[in-house]
C-alpha cells in the first residue's frame, strides 16, 4: 500500500505528530543512530495503494496547507466509506482455459533458487514482455489484454510515476501497483490475488471469509460474489475491537476479537507490513481460522533474501526506531499521511507461519502478459491452518 519517502529537514516535533496519524498507537519518534536525519514527510514521494483515493499530486497540494488537510482528509475518508458499502457489479469469473493463470509454488528459498537457475530463459522472456509493454517517454500508457476478473478484453492503464529509473534513462513502472483494469478498477496484484485464491487455493462461495480491509475494490468484489464476508479496518486505538462506525468494523489484526475457528479463509492485501508486531497478527489469524482453513497474503516480498528486512521497529516502551529511511504507503483511513511500512518480508516468513500454527506455507510466483500480470517475479504467500 504505497508511498516512498526521501530525506528532508523538518523538526522532530512535526514528524512525531504526523507519525502518530500513521498508526494511531504510534508514539513519538526516536531516530535510529544510523538514520538520525529528520525526514520531511510533506515532500515525500508516494506510491499508489488500495483505495487510498487521493492522487499523489493532490496529496502534495493538500499537505502544503493545514486548512486543506483539515478539509480534504475527512472528505476522502467518507468517500472510502461510501464505496465500501457498494458491492461490485459483474458476474463471477470461472477462469476458463482462456483466462487460466499458471503459477509456480515454492516452500523454501533453495527450491526457488533451483527453479530460477533452471528457468533463466523463461524469466528473460517475462522481462522482455515487461520492457515491450512500456511506452517510451509516456508518463501514462495502456496495455491491451484480458481481465480475468471481468472476463472481458480491456486496455490496462499504467503510469511510470513511482517507477524505478534505469541506466538507459528510462523508467520501469512499479508493475505490482499498475495495470489498472478500467472496469473493475483493480490493479495487478489485487486481480492476481483474487484469481489465485479462487483458481488455485480453494476459495469457494460458501466459505466464511475474513479480509483485513473494507476500503478497496478487493473487499467490494468479495462481498458481491461470496455469501459470508467479514471485513475490517483499523480506525482508532480508543475503539473497542468489533465496534462499528458508519458500518466500518474496527479490528486490530494483532488481537482479533473473533471467536476461535470462526473462518474458513483469511485474505490480507498489503496490510502486515504496516503492523508493528506481524508475528502477533499471524498468531491471531491462526487462532480465528478453522483447522484446514486457508490464509492468503500479499506483502512486499524480497525473493533474493531469506531474512525479512526490518525498516522500523516499535520498542517495548512504544517508541519507534528507524533502521532504514522512512517508507510510507497509501492508507485509505488516513489518505493524507499514509501508513508506516515496518518491513519488507523475506523467505523466513514461511518459517514464522509454521511457528504460528500453519502448515504448507508457500510462496507463489506468477506472470501473464495477456492477463495484465506483468513484473517478472510477482509473488504472494499462502498457508494452511495446521
């Protein structure tokens, strides 16, 4: 979910005030000794996210004025709330031969590395397809294909904003957050996650489902096509878990209020990187899942690293240590300030899942140019409650 920040020069008091808005329980900042330069959040660049609702240029304009911040944030929050109550239209996709997605599943980093070394030609073909899809010198462009969720031909929309500069002077889009379908309005990673959940991982329409969001197209799509779907957002530390505000359920995924073995399936889309204690969240997921229930996660994942990269850490006294430059992602509950990213996950996440009560933890990789799934090694994580 997301915005990337650069260094600047603003007082620590202002940083602390803005930080508390990212995760309401977040205390004042204590800079890490290796990253003691203050960060100017008002000039930070951004990266799109689930239903954040506020384009980057507008966000920068809003943050330039205290008055605009007071007015704009509630407006965009109410917009997110309104859309959360409107199920998405369209028929349920069957993912037939024409729209079926081939995935590759790995239960360890060595297994992935063996596959990668044996399939260099395939990976290079994917990279060539990625490069061919980019429109040179165009900040926005379209890629013709088929949306497997809509089961219709579409022109996926992408931009190079927040992309990565190349040595040749071009820009590689952040494919994970691009390729927006103009019909269902879902991006690459969300469409792929829902398709894989149904096609590969047994998500069926009679299951009891929990999704760790209510703002965004993924929740709206699930509500439209599945009988029992529970969603939530983190609204405020002062709210009681399970309480509602304008129909939005408040939950802290570190301590879900649901009874044990309440759900058949949990889906979490780019949430755990923003949770101070992701291990507590995984244990909470295991507790409320039924035996044999499924968990599907999308998170920032580094395929080349075993260890999770810790960017920021909340200490026992509640202070935040910044180990790497601050990274903030789009957040529909706070569209102006966003949400702090605590970590980028690595392969050790599979071990943590097993320790928390899961089995059959795997990383799944996918790519399909025609279905609008570009980015050479896109991934998600699945696990089964032991």
